[in-house]
C-alpha cells in the first residue's frame, strides 16, 4: 500500500509542479536552486516509502515518511511563494489568487503530514489513515477556489 500511496502523492506533486511552472515566465538562480531542492526531495521519496512498506507498523517509519513528504510539500510551497511574490517571476497580469490557491494546497499537504507525526506517537495506524485527509481537504480547497482550477 505504501507504494501506491507514494505513487499517488508523487503524481500530485508532478501535476502541481506542472501547473505552477505553466504560470512562471522567468527564472533566476534562487528559483533553480529551490527547484533542485524540491526535485532532490522527490527522488528521495522511494527510500522512506520502502521503509514504510517494510516497517509500516513502526512509529519511526511513519514519522520519517510523513516528515519527508512534508518537507517536499513545504519546499514546493516556498517555490510558489518565491515565484509569485510581488509577481517576481510571473506575468504582470498573473492573478494573485491563483498563487494563494497553490500555497493553500501545498500547506494542506504539509499540514496533514506534520499533524500525522504527532498522531503517530499515539497510534501509528491512525497516523497513516490520517493521510487520506489530503485528498478530502484538496477537494474542499478546489471547490472553494474553483475559479483557479483551469490554470
């Protein structure tokens, strides 16, 4: 199950990354380094995934997995904040609401993973099931910000 979950999460990162870079019109050295950090975290995901698959009933595996994915989510959030802040790397007519929409999505993902770390200290299985909230919250975020879905 860990591999399926990771595949879906990596897919969500890929879609989000693709949507984000569709609105970025320029780049600079900071964006390239932030993007490199994000991609490094993405290629790292198979390691915590294999630990979760092998030791999924342990707190350490669940916490390491959640922490790794929260880190990737936060770095992607940082990329959005950097690129769209002050319309630094996007077109002048860029809708700042779309930037907020991206940030809310990535903060949702990071928040669920970070909250699950605390839950793992009480019940590891509950922490892992808690990750399902990412999709429910994302559907709610999309419904509330539906005008930005076309981007």
